[in-house]
């Protein structure tokens, strides 16, 4: 039997293809669906136009797809998380419109690259005809032009594409980002939708940045302008990116975790977004027939996005409140939800949220590496990041350090930077120099905390683990007596912490967890050293006997074990 030409190709991967603008007739057809709130029909129609020919398209003979106008892409991004068709929807059929928008945008991301991103950049932008802050009680209900106003098919009517558009409601991209990550901790129901939005947007940002980075390296002097034309830079440069406070706002958005401070700085995007919808009369939710030719677009006839969203313009103007106040006092906030000290994933939104946070940190680090003059040098950005990470509780700090998505050298530089505020003395800066074994023998492995805190010492030990693994993976360490002596001295020094953890700035639960983490981390450090010695053919040496905990710590631990359960679940 003749061999199939595709037998040796393996699984097919998304293949970017050329795209064309929709004809006026096709664009108007999809426009009619979307303006009638028939979102599922509209985006399934657009998907079929874009995905046609995918299965037979190859690099040698690519088949062009048809891309929707920017206004229709902008509406799709709004619908992913729009409460009226997601968490406030009363039927699965209505939510299908949001899911169809997600499917379509993912198809767009897998299909386009290069010049076609101009349409995406235009769609995912904040219109100029809005103020930076909106007073909910005074918002006009008049329909304003959509972000992509132009020809008839380049604009959409309806509140979801205008006054309720995500790109109209939010202050900027970092406001959306911070609120989405707040939901990962405080509003799990909303997180299910915001998670999808983050995944889609991050795919667009990474793909566009990667394409421009590759093109920029071939352009020499034009590299910086190519990168500055990216979708990501559009969001970074919305305010002065060289301002340290602006950069820290970006980082805090990525690390937002539903705290009172985070909710104040990154409040809900839509008014009453997290409030559960009132029960509706099922008799009004009948499905009408669809007949596009006669202008009958069917669907749930009672769907009224204005009513569902309970827009603040219907509120008594005398009782109007700012969005910040509305978010902080929302009746649906799960204030009774508590996490124990071991639930690092829950406190940071779960592993999906942690992965998304790491991807955002990784792409911002790349911007610092590629555009140091326009953004920040890598050293300055890592300083800003360190300032925020060092304040994390030990269990969240451990989860964050161990799940890094940075390149190996960037991760080493960050880890070295994390140790600067925790230890004393001059330490090597790996944004400027190359690591050597003598650094580890002389500086790193001997480090102890500059405060009497088990948590601080545990953070040092956890960070050293990651640095040691990098050196071993790169074959930059040899098993020497000096290396073992530095390892053992450092472990002993970090275990000699005295204190009660009851000071004004101390958290007893944090200190107890710090003691557990430093014990486990020390064992892993010694295990890594032994692996290195075995690989080099060196005979293993017996481990030093550990010093017994001080009586002061023993009494402290006893008091913790006798403490009421509510104290051990204290939120930081």
C-alpha cells in the first residue's frame, strides 16, 4: 500500500494563514446577528468564514480566511466575561453566545500573524471618547460609537458594544488584569469567565510579541520601533512606563489576590458585576424562530442587557457611589471564605491563576530585556518585582518561586535579587555578571537572614534551592569540600533563629510555617549536594547532626499548638 504523504508529519499544529477583510455583505450579515444579541449565531458564522480551508491549508499553499471587522472582535472580547450573558444569564442557550465568542477569538489567534494584528490591536484598544474614571450614577445610557467607528459595518449598536463594552468600562488594561486576578481568589464564579479572558488575551499578547521579536532581530536599528508597535506595548505605554510607580501598578495587578487593598486599586469592571441575578419569570424566556431573510433573528425575546446588568444610571443619583466603593462593599463578596496556612494555591487563585500570573511576569521581563530605555532595565524591573514578592507569605512565596516561567538566566537573576533585602553584605548581580562556583562557596550558600525570623530564613533557603538547581543543570558546580562546608555552615546559620514571632510585625502562624519550610528545604539542599557528589564519583560524607531548637522556640511552638483553631487559619 502506498505511503500517505502525511504519515510522517505527526500531529497538525495551528498554521497561520493569510486573511482577508469581510465583504460588505458578509460583514453586514454578522452585524445583524450581533446587534440582535444573537451572539452564538453571529460568531459561529464568523468562525465558519475564518476556519474554512484550515484542514487543507499548508505553508506551500495557504488558504485565506475572512477576518471580522475590529468592532466585532472587540465585542467578542467583551462577551467572554460580560455578566449579562455569563454569570447573570438564566439559560445555557444565552451563555452559548459567550462561548462562541471565545471559540472565534481562539481561531483568530491561531490563524493570523504579522500585518493582520493591526485589526486586533485596533479592536483591543480603549476608545478616546471616555473619561479615565466613571461615576456610575451619572453614566449616560446613550449609545456611543464603538471603538472601531468608521464605515457602517465598522460600528455596532447596542450597549454591549458601547457603554457596557469592556474597553469602555475599564480604566486600562492593568485594571482589567488586577480585577480578574482578584476574582481568582474572592469571586470564584466570576473567575471562571475572567480566566478564559486572560487565557485568550495572553495568547494574543505572547504570539504578537514573539512575532515582532523575531522580525525585530532581522531589522537591526528598527528593532525597537517594531517591538513598540506590539499589542503589549500599547498597554504598557498607556501611562509613562519609565515611572516606577506605574511599573509597580502593573506588577501589583499581576499579583492581585482579593485583599482589601487589591479590591480598592482594581475594582469590578461592571457595576454590580458580582451580585447574583434576581429570579426571572420563565414564561418570558420563550425562544422565537430565526428567519434572517425576514428580519426575525429569534432567541430569548426577554433578554435585555440593560435590565440584567442593572446599570447604575437607573439608580437614585443621590445614592450614586464610585465603582471602588461599590466593589469593596459588594453584597456577594465571600467574606466568610478563609484559607488555612497550607493552601497556597487557594490564596493565590489556584494553579491556573498562578500559571497565568507567571506568564504575565515572564513577558514583562522580556520587555525589560528588549526595551530597557523605554521601559526599565532588567535590574530595575527585578527590583520592582522583588519589592512586591518579598511581602508574600512564605507558603505563597514558595509556590511562586517554584513555578517560574522565566528563562533560566532571568530566573537566576530574580532569585539573586530576592535575597538582597533578606541578607546582609554585597552580593553578586546576575543581570551584569556570570555566576561562578566561588560565588556559591563564598556568598550564597552561607547566607542567613538579617532578621530574627524563621519565615525570612525559609525564603532564603527556598530561593537558594532554585539557584543551586540552575547551577547543577548548567554543569557549573563541582563537588568540592569547600562547597559542602559552605552548604552546612549556611544551613546551621539559618536554623539559629531566636524569637517568639509575637512582635508587632510578626505573624505567629507565618513563623511556624517558616520553621516547617526551612526544615524541608534544608533537607532538599543537602539532597542536591549529595546528587552532585554521587555524579562526580565522590564518597558521600555523613551529615552533620542538627542543633536542637532553642528552648525559646520550643515554648513558642507549644503555645501555637495549643492555640484555638481560628488563629491557625489567620489570613495574612
